[in-house]
C-alpha cells in the first residue's frame, strides 16, 4: 500500500534511476525530447512509489513521432543495436547495456480482430493514448521527468485514476477488450493491485461479458496467456486477482481443469505469505503449482495449455508429484533419502507446497530448517561400478542394470554408506540369490 500520494511521487520521477540512466538519456536525446516519451509501466509504477523500478533488468517502453525506419537509422548511427521486432506495426527494440527499450511510433488502430491490429502511424499523442488499454497506462514522461496526461483533454485522467486507485478501460470497455482479449486478464491483475475491493463496475461488467464471448478468449495463444499469468502471479495480490477472475467466470479459459479455488487460492495465498515473510524468492512457477491439484496428469494438461517450456513442464510435474510428501518433522535420514529419489529442486518445491497447507503456524521453524538443510545438500555418487559387477559375476546386458538398481536401493536404505566392503558384500548377496 502507498503511504504517499501519486502527486507526492511526481517530483521523484525526474530522479528515477531508469530515467536518469545514460542509455535512456542518450536514446531520448538522439530522437529529440519533443519527439519521444517514456510511456506505460515505468511511469505508472514510479508514480505509485514502487522500488522495483530501480532494477536494471526492467524493459522500458517509449513512444515517438518518428517513423520506425527513422528510429532504427538514428539509433543505429548513435551506436545502439536496434532490432526490428515489429517494425510493420511501428516497433523496434533497442538492446542497450543494462536493459532493452521497446520504441513504438505513435499510431492508431484502424482494424482489429481481437488478436492483431492494423495501424497507421501519426503525430497525435492524444490518439496514441486513446488506443491504449487503461487510463493509468496512458501516462507519458519526457527525459526531464515531466508528466503528460493526454486523456485529460477528453475529460478523463490517468493521473486522477492512479491517485484514486481506479483501473478503467479507456473509452468503451467492450471495444478495448475486442482489440485484445488479453486485456481482460490485465484488468484483474491491475485491479487486485490498486483497487482490490472496489473494482470499476463498468469495466468489470465488460470483462464478464467477454467471458461469454468464448471465441475471443479461446483464441488467445497459450504463450500469451502464460506470459500474463506469470506477471499476475509475481504480485502479492495474485490470489485475490484469481478470485476476482473466478467470480467473472474466466478461469476455464486459463486452466484445463476446474481449480478448487477454496483450497488452491488458500494454498497460493499462504505460499505468497511464506515467500514474503521469510524473504524467499517470489517464484512464479511454484505459485502456479500451488493453484493446481497435486497430480502429474494435471500438470501435463496445464503445460500443454500454456505451452510451457520443457524445463518448466518437468519442474511443474515434479512439484505436483505425490510420491514425495515431506513433513516438517522428518528426520535428516528421511530427508536425504527423499532428496536423492526426488531431486533437490522437486523436494524443496514439495516442501513449500506442503508448508503452504500446514495449518500449524509454529511449524514454520521446522519447515525453514528442513528447506535450509535440503538447499545445502549435495547428492552423493553411487559408488558401485561396472568393473565391480563384472568381478562379482554379473553378465553384461540387462542384468547389469537390474543388479545395479537392487544394490542402489539397499545403499539408499543404508543412508548412503561409504563402506566399500559392505557394498561389495551386498553385491555378492544379490548375485548369489538371483544369478548364480
């Protein structure tokens, strides 16, 4: 929650590290201060007093009156690497030392199907503001930190809405949503952050109507859904945003199953509280796992729906695998066994998910200790070798793998003994009983 008003943060914008950064200033000076402005998230969040904008990893969006080809030529001549990522729509990406800059020529939509828009370029800042999604995202700043609120001329104001914590679509909500149905999810993400208990009724009603226009939402790609969902999950208000979306009937467009929101939302809220309270990383993939029932089959369905990477798919499946169910009071020996079988990442993920369901607050000390021990654990190498098995009389082929697994199970039960003699004796016993 902000303790200062937006108006009090206005004077801080000129000192914002992202705006004062040499690359930012060089780009804006190269294009000309009257011809380029920063727009969107950087301006909005700085005016809310969010410290995350000090992070050098953030990308910065800019708008300019220059045609995209001119932007590319001017900045390339100034020594920047410029990529024509969407030049047909007026957008280029500048790769600088600390961050990327996405620079888009002023434009207005002339045709859209809810996923792709045909645009034309122009010089009108008010027309550019009018085509954006929410009033709070149509605030611009020049290189000196001066704020421009073009919508003010139309009787609305992004600054006033940001001050009041109001998230509202620009112009007609149904029209804005039809231009890009992903804006429905963005509405709930921003609403949960700014106005969690008093969403704008006109905008909310339009989102509910959009939920009944199945062709629009269903046409969104899994990649875009995932990108927006992870942004939503990165905030402490994620569980409330999902509850609002559930009330609007939107969750079936994201999840290929019906989440038990009473349980899953509670687990997500508890997990976020754990991560925030004890300074753990705000792990969005783990937060996504908290929303799912514990089932590898479900994780596969969700990964396919959201087109997750192989790495994320594997991790999500392991996090929801009930073959590993740690308890906070497990012994060190039990922990080592579970770590070896499941792997460190999966075991720690399971610890967090089980902790989030633990109703006993005092168990936090044990969960933290368990996670700390697991984090420092190093997986031991299984000491049985092929030469040892050959010497013991194991024939080459499938029997090698079977005997190795038999001995490894015993070795795990022995708490990973380093006694070579004991390992060889166990090997001989297995060979005697099953081969010779």
